């Protein structure tokens, strides 16, 4: 298969994923918008006004980057895990498996789908946040790069989950028992400096804390952790998950008997 | 050139079941090949390995000279598959299903659209192109999978029971279409439970049973191996004395019907004379079964009614 054919296959896969997101937009795009609006109203406005300042910013300003990140993380993961597992469950993944599309093209096709949905939701949530506060992005490069890298990372993580999943229950276990706790404990609503020293150190083991803080640094210019560490952690996890995904595809785990 | 060359292909599943026991198989380019066997015999496993949906345990597979271990992409590009089970996205419309498949094979969008229209029209699905695929009838779904398998114009088309559950009229139109594309040079491998289908369409046949190829020859040679044929004769008058059948290896199935097992070398005239002499008039004559079916049942060791026996054979194979 030549490079031009790879390009056509990749374009087809990404187009198919985006059409899927658009076809079920009520399930993919609307719920995060509603959830985040509630977060802004309840935590940002009602409770936030009584909390006062955090990290030198109003509480509403402080939680906006974290909530955008929360949306990006959960939707990147959800899109890939649902789409790929759905294709497995409905057996139409066989369309791809019998075709001469290389594994890396399949992987990037799904990752791009996850990125498309998560970044679209990131934009929607950002627009909603502007109804509640004024955002002045301090470092555009950091903001955009952290957003993109995080969406890649959680798309890859969703792919691993989808490969191993054998029933629909399996695609909700990781988001419920791993992703959500790590995200909520990842400094979305608070600065880790508020925690006792021991829990500060424990929190440093949470990779999502680094991503949220790096993104917050991009927007507000404040962070609890060094930005270089955050980039290193994100990149290491991306490489790790990418290698795992390719290996799983190559061996046909959960796909070939 | 050989379209498909299989050597010593073995498959042992994780549960220890040996689905294939070192089979060898060659299908010539341009051929129309039937792969027959009872359920669980190894047909779908063989097809799964060729199309890389199943990992082989040992052996080699070459598609138009491309070894699936060394040149998997090239081998895959040569193959179009119509699987046994429906495997398209039920929530997608007909046209995007075809276009996506073309895209996976690197067919540019413009050409894909032209081909999609051609094959959907050819298979009477063009009017349904914007319909959600789950709303198609069973026959339409089968035809959709054929159109999808052809959109990248494969050199080898593999059909795994393509006409299962399809009514006779549609089945015959599908046969006509398959003959056409075979005449245009596409090699076709067909697995089917309808032995009439294999006999009508295919020039070569392989019979697989318990993971082994027990017959691999051309259809004419295979059919010539059948030396006894069963005839069913309907009589106008009831047969009172069935002793007149004993010289002909015959039996009476009801008062007006008799069955005779006759070697192919023997003429029917003798029995007609005998019946005339007894003032019995023959109203109609037909063969009891498809000759290929008789051979098939003999080869795989089935003696009862085909349906029941096939199920039993499947059970044994599992």
C-alpha cells in the first residue's frame, strides 16, 4: 500500500469518526456542555463566591482550566473506547482488519476521532465559561500544546481499554473507578498546596494533576508543579500507551482468534 | 498463476480444539471454487486465516504469490470478503458503508463514488443508498456485503455462505452476478450449504471435514464418482405387488410412489417394461436428490436426512 493510499485510508477513518460524533451529537456534544454549565453555576458562582480567591484568582477563574481539562480527558477517552468497542461488538471492525490499512493508521484514525471530539468540547466549554468569567490566556503555546497532548494521551488510553473490553460493562470500569477519581483529585477544584504535606506528595503521583496544572499555567499563569515535569509525564505516557496500542493491534488481542 | 495457495495450514484454538489439521489447497486464478463441509469442519477458520481475521498456528498462505507472513498488506489488497455473519455498522447508511470500505483500500473518493453507484445499481441497492443499513431486508443486507466486498475490485472474492437465508429469486440473480464477475476474471471461492449452488456455479470443489481436506478436484470428476442414482417414479395406479421391484433394488414409499437405486450404467427401460407388463403407468420420473449432495454425504459419512445429519456432524466436529 502506497503513501497516497494510507492518506486516503486515514482520511476515511477520521471522516467516519467525525461523522459518528456528529450523527449522535446529542450524546457526544450536548451532555458535557450541560454538565459544565452546572459546574460553573454551582461551584463557580454560588459556592465560589463564598470561597474567595485561590492561587491569586477568583475561584471561578481558578476552576475554569480544570473543568475544560476534565471535559477533554473524559471525552477523548469516552470517544475512542466507545467507538472502537462498538466496532468490535458490532463486528464491523472486521472491515478494517481485513483491509490493508496498517495498524498505525488505524490507531491514529481513532486517536484523531478522540481528539476531534475532546477538542470540540474543550472549545464549547471554554465558550460557556466566558459567560461566567473573563479569561485572559497567559501562554497560548502551553495552553494549546497541553490540550492537544492530553487529548492524544487519553484517546490512546481509551483505545487500550476498548481492545481489552469484552462487554459494555468493561468500558465503564476504568472511567468510573480510575479516571474520575484521579481527575477529581487532580487539582481541578483546589490547589494541592491546601493539602497536608503527605497528601501533597501522594498527589504528585497523579498524572492528571500535572496536566491540569500545566493547562492552568497556560491560561492563568499559576501552577502547583513545574511545567517541564508536566510535559515530561504527558510525553512519557503518550509513548508508553502508543507502544502498547500498536503491540495489541499487531498481536490482534481481543480482535483476532 | 495460483490465486490462493495453502500449505500445511494448522489451527489449534486456545481451548485446544484443532480446527485445521495441516490442509493443502490451491485455487487457480480465474477459478470458481467451492469449499464444502459440514458445520464446524474448518471452512470459516480457513477463510478467517486467509483474510487475517484468525491467527494461524502453523503453515503458509499465499494470495497471488504474496505470503501473508511477509506481505500481508499486498495479500489483503487482493481479497474481497463476504462473511457469513453481517458485519457492517447497522447504524450507518448504505452508501457510506461502501465508500468507507473503498477508502480503507486506498480508493480515492471520486472513483469510490463511481464504483459504489455501479455495484449498488448492479445489486439493486441504489435506491436504498441513503437508508440506514439496519432497515434493509435480509437479502439486501447480503447484497450490501457483496457490493462492499467488490468496491475495491479484488482479484480474489471469498464468499462465506453468501446466499444463506436469501429467497430463491434473489439467490438466482446473485448467481448470475457472480458468474459475470467470474467471467471478467475475478477468482471466486465460495462456501455454501446449498450444494445445488456449488454444483451450478463452481468448476472446482474441495470438501473439508474435521479439519482435513478429504476431496479436492474439479466438479465433473467429482460428480462422475457417483455411480448410483436414486429415481423416484410416480405411478398412475397403486402398486399392489411390490415384489416386481426386487430385481431393481427398489422400494415402495407410498401406494403410488416407488424409489429405485440404479447404477449409472443401467438403463431405465427395463423397469419401464416391467411396470408396463404389470399394467402400471408411470406419470413422472425425478431423481431423489442432488447428485453432489449424495456424494457429499457419502464423503463426510452422513447417511440420514441432510439437515439432521449435518447438525450431528457439526456436533461431532466440535
